[in-house]
C-alpha cells in the first residue's frame, strides 16, 4: 500500500522548504495543504503568539472504523541550522543527502513524510483502522518550546509514537532523561589591565577556574557539559563579568538535581576564592520518563515491527523529545526511529528504503487491532 516513489517525492519536496525553529510557517502551510488533499482537515493552535514564532502546532483527528482507543502519531516541523536553502540529493542506490552545505532535515522531515504517506495509503484503501491523532509541532529543536504550549487536554490518545529518533526502522526508545540547563554569571571588578590590575577582580579567571574543577562527561548517573563561556569588554580591561552555561542530564530526575546542586556549590566556592560573586540560575527543559517495556504501547510496536519484517530494538536514549512532555500528561509513548542518520550535521542522510520501511511501520500501527 505504501508508494515508495510518492514517499520519496514528498520527502524531497518538504526538504526544499525552509523551516527553522520559530520559522515554520511555509512548512505548516504545505503540510496543511497535503492533509486537506486527502480529506484530513488539521487545526493550527495559537501557540505561535506565545513563543514568538510564525506558525502554531498542527493537530488532526482521524475517526476510526474499528472500536479501539486512538493512538497519537507525532513529528516536529522545524530543523536545526544550517538549513537555509537546503535541498535533497538522491543517489542511484536510494541514499538521500543534502548538498553538504546544510543539514538534510531528515530530522524530522522523515517523520512527517512517513506519517503523511501512511495516511495517504490509508485513505486509498478500504482497510479498517483505529482512530488516529496527528500532531506536528513547532520549535522542537529549541528544547520542545512549541509542544509545551499545546493544550494536552484536547488529546484523546493515551499512547503515542513520536517519529524522531536517529537510526533504522525498528528502533525505539522507551526511556529518556531529565535535562536541566544552567547559567552562572560571575561578577568581578573592572580595572585598567596595565595601570591598576591589582584593583580588579578577574571574572573570566574565576569562571575558568570553576570550569576546570567541574567534572564533565559521564559523572555518576548523570552527564554534565559546559557549553559556552563569554565575557570581558576589552583587552586592556580586567573583565568584571563572565557568563558560563551548561547542562545536566540523567535518567533520574533526583540525581540530575543533586548533581546540579554540587555544580552550583563548587562554582560558588571558586568564585569566593577569587573575590567574585555569582548568580546561578537553572531551567528544567525535560523531565525523565520510563515506559514499562511490557506496556501495550510497546507490545503493539513489537507486533507492528514483526508484521512488516522489522526487528524491534528497544533501548534508552540520552536525547530529549516531545515524548518527554507527553508522558507527564498521562500519555505513554515511544520515540521511534525514522531512518535518519548523522542528525544535526551536514553529513545527515536517509534512504528511500528506510523511508519506505518506516512508512510501512506507521501504517501497521494504524491498522493494528492491539
């Protein structure tokens, strides 16, 4: 039922549309038009006003012909940079890349394309199917900013499949971490670097010393990273201000917060040694979750994989996704691979075969009687 050529054409045409985070207007309009063409009327929410974006989240409900609970299928409309002017290059063996100057955008246009193809194939058939909800959201790459403005009370589904995972069809993640970002602003005292250096308090040196004492990478049950450092005003001025940012991730929310507290304590101690002060603020971006591998959402996935000749592979992921925001609202979900590789780089790629396999999986989930 899946038309491979049509699917690849859809994917390459979506790739040609610029859809940076907070700038998904053209993509949203294109998806809306494609859904209307097959008789599905999506609704766009007003979240663009809340996030200062050009488009809102796109939602649709498709009534079923089987008396079964609905399932939610989701993917995001935005792509990471560099993305302006991206285009898909299709090779004879079916491999699809960008031209090397931008990302391809398979993250997450592969997810959107396979869902659209499965819906198109469904509309062309007389197959009985369960009710389905579709949600294409905005600004996911900006720590799921768009989905956080969605009205979750409007959803009927208690189970979801989020097509937004790197890897081959059949892979899925049932667990993901809490992600908390932090920002430490070091405040020292400005002075002329040559005439009165001793009167200054060097904010950058204080920050650098604090960074040097902060363990990064896998730290116990967490991962820690210092991402940016910036400060100073001129080469001949002792810098009075420096900002350091970073993040902590853990499959345990409690462990993430304990690690964050230790980082803050260490930073404050170093700042005090230099005579500087610190303002330390945090932002919780995602909450950790774990879906029981025996849950019906997992069993259905495994059966759909078997029905389409795929080997189901369930594992954890250190990446956050929209699923981190579904689970706290009582929606158990899996993050499902959509055949994309090397995401967030100009070496990103997918293939016609991977897209076809994933679209068949989507359709099998819709047709499932589980």
